[in-house]
C-alpha cells in the first residue's frame, strides 16, 4: 500500500453521523484536499447535477448546532452559511470534480477509510450476533441449573401415610 498523505485517524475524526449517514463536511474535505472551502463549493456548484440529495445536502440550523456541540467549536466567527455534508458517494463524486493529484490521492484514502469503518461495523454486528447466540445457549444451560436448584430447595412433597385405614360406615378409623 502506498504511503498515506494524511493519517487515517485524522480522516476518521472528520467523519460524522448526520441524518443516519456517515458524512464529511465541505470545510473538512477542503482542508484535506488542500483547497479553500469556497473553491471546493464553487467546483461542486459548477457540477451540481453530479450531487443528488443522497450524495450531498446542506445542514439545517439544528444539525449545525448539534454538530458544534459535538465537536466543541465556537459559535462566534466562522461561516455565514451552513456547510454541505457529503455522503460516501458524494465524496467519491468529488474526485471527478476536483482534478488535482492531491485530491485524487486523498480521495483514495477517504474511500479506504469508509471501507474500513464499514468492515468494523460489520465485525461489531457479527460479534453482537455471536454474543446473542451464546446468551441463548447459556440461558438454556443456566435454566437447567436453576431448575435443579429450585427442585433441591423446594418443600418436599407431603409424605404418604403407610398402613391400612379401616372404614366403618362413613368414618375412617385410624389410631
């Protein structure tokens, strides 16, 4: 594998979950590509047909507020407009819009990072499934143990009386 231009941890730290999708913000992508956010957004605007709503969307005010809280940035200063959020497909499409060598190299790294995150999530899903299977298996085993313990500590059934009972009329005669 070629040497990474940007450490994978940095790319991972710039991936957020918004509206249930893993996304990257235009300003973060611009920084990784080595261009200004303004120039990145201009390139996107010139090729808007390449970015349908499931590839890119503008953050709503409440999403931006939540994101600021999540990443700890200040409310003062900064941008006048809400940032664009690019899904994995949108980031992939950026490689056709941005023509620089660095943009292509960084895009390759970003795609590998998205793939790695997907593999990690799948691994966690597999672990969760295996754990649930083990719980079911051990729940059954523990049920058997608990049933045995309950039988041991339960009151013994009443003892049957041994001997004969003589009946005279409607009365039982027993000493």
